[in-house]
C-alpha cells in the first residue's frame, strides 16, 4: 500500500478559517535525511561578544525574494 501512505494524514488547515484574508503564516520546509544548510549558514566570530550572523545561500535568496514579494499582493 505504498501508494496510499498519505490517506490518513492529519489536516493541517483550520476547518473554518478563511485563508484568503491577510495574516501571518509560517512556512516549514522538511528535507528527509539531509542535514545541509539549505537556506542559510550561521557564522560566529572569535570574540566572546560576537553576535551570530546569518548569510543566505543562493536558494535562501530566492526564497527570501518571493516571501518578501507577498507583501505587495492585494487580496
């Protein structure tokens, strides 16, 4: 029954919520068996007070571009 493995999946959307309205949404990206920095890398300096910095990968830049473009969408 490999073809039917998603039949009993839990619903991820609220039953009576209108998703066409504006609001904040969370996006989760899961990659099976891969522990790679897909969207960004974290760098920490050598000093005790250095703040960790995030640098987007090329894929992360694409995702960031499209997420930011959603601010311009009129409902």
